[in-house]
C-alpha cells in the first residue's frame, strides 16, 4: 500500500495507493408473488393424460381470472409426457403441464393460489411460491451508498495506519447482487380447502464496490 523502493534505494513518494472493497446492504419488502403450478395426470395413453391435465389447468386458470389475474401474468411452463412401466399389468402414460402465475398482491396471494389448486382437483400441483421485489432500484441505490461509505471508512483507516492521506479515486469496480427471491415450500397434494401461507417479510439487497485511491501529496 505504500510507495515501493526504486532502483536507487529511494522511495517513490506519493505514488501507489490503497485498494479496498466495501460492502453494503439494504432491506426491501417483496411486493410480488410468483407461483409455479401444474397438473399431473395418468391415463392409458398420452391423449387422455394430456386431456385430463389440460382440463385441470383450465379450472385453475378460471379461478385465477375470477380473482383478477390478467392473462399476461399467466405463463405456460414445462410440458411433458412419459411412460410409467412400474405399474402392474399394462404401463401408464403420465402427462405434466406447468403454469406460472404472477400475483401483485402478496397479502391475498396465498388464498388465490390455494383456491386455484383446490379447483384443479386431484391432478393439481403447486411446486412452490417465491417472493420478489418488482422494482429494486431504490434499495439497490441504498446498498451502493452503504457499500461506498464502507469503502471510504476502510480506506481512511488504512491511510491513518500507514501515516498517509487519501488522494483522488483512480478506479471503481462494482459488484454485488439483487434481492434473492424468498422461496416457499412445495405441496404435491390438495385438500378440500386450502390457503397457502404467504408472508412478505423482507429481502436483503446487497452490493459491493472495490475502489482504488491514490495517496495524497505530502503536506509541505
């Protein structure tokens, strides 16, 4: 962190500097719930299995639309069929259809998802719910500000320890990550009445910044 010896045994004066990494976090309240739903049906052939799974998803979509979910927040996900040869007698074909729904009211998301799964019947599945922050711009800025303040404090401490003063910033490299989605559990069955517990809680948006300062010119 201090100036290095030159070829004549002297010091290079104010050259060199200090490089530190600062870390910062900011809290954010999730305002979006994303549920991964599906239908899984078993039949003697693929056509019948797909038809049963499709009817299940139709019932689930109807409930979601009645709850005010716009079609643009419904998205088809994985769709597949496979043969299960483990059953005694003849083999059976299984069909799996996926549906992802984005809900913009976390307070009622559990009730809406539960009602949809109940309406789907026995083939209905819920693979999980994750909570996200729709616009992390402000918490991300607060996390950056906290990371910068941490970097300044660290660099100032190192300068004090080495008997130097901080000069100009030479370069800055940003790191960090967005809010990590909160994931809820997975339910493979369905009860006669069901409401999935969903608590918004808080997420942490993190940031880190690596900054290089030059040493200030020594006072005369």
